[in-house]
């Protein structure tokens, strides 16, 4: 039996499948953004797994350390990655065992540990980052460069308003205007 052509295999349901004809444009846009984000993230996860035998959480932790050559305390990593300290500890244990990062004490805080990329980690992360960039470029090549710039501009226009609403909601605790 011959494998089906990829173009004839139905896609699994996504957030947009719940839409109805009369749904508001803002709702349609929101669900389209979620769907695109999920599809891109899934492709990046597959690329990291198949090309680098790695995961997105590992990539994200390494990316944070790459941005801060002086290293970061585990608590800072936890905040930046928006995960628990236990998640950071588990990833750090794996990456340290593989020689990708080092731990060092923080002089002014006996309880804190600073994580830094090792030379091996820095080199391997650079390879992963290049693979990630190539993957994302390929995923978005359906849009022309001009269309990508326009989408970037429009989302840039949306972002400050969303950030301000989030700031107000955090400040007031209720999210109301």
C-alpha cells in the first residue's frame, strides 16, 4: 500500500476549527495567531529533537545563558523562563553532566548558584541557534520579505497596547480599565 500524499492528509484540529462564520474578527485573529504560534513552535521542537537531540526548554535555558556571559543565578533563570526552580535545576543537572554549563557559587549569597555556559555549551548553542534561525526563516518564507515586515509592523503596533493592559491588570489586580 502506498503512503498518502502529504497534501491529502487532513490536518489535526487547531484553535481555529472552533470558529463559526459570524465570529468577531478579533476572535478570528486571536485564534489564527495561536494556531500559527503552535505550528511554528511544533516545527522548532521537531527540528531541535531531530537535528540536535535536544528540547525547546533546554534551548531556552541555553539562550538565556548565552545572553549573559557573566552567568545567571538559578532564581534569575527561573524568573526569565517563567518556570519553577525545580525545572531549572533538572535542566541544569543534565546540561552540567553533558559539559554544556558550569555552576559557581555567588560570593555575596552562600545559598545561590550561578550558571554559565562552558566553552562546549557556547559552541553547541551557537550551532542550535543557527539551526533555529534557519528553521524559522524557512517556516515564514510563505510570506514575502515585505509581507513579513508589514506583519512585524502591525504586531509592533499591537504589542504596546497589550503590554499596557497587562501592566494595569497586574497593578490593579482586576484587568479592568
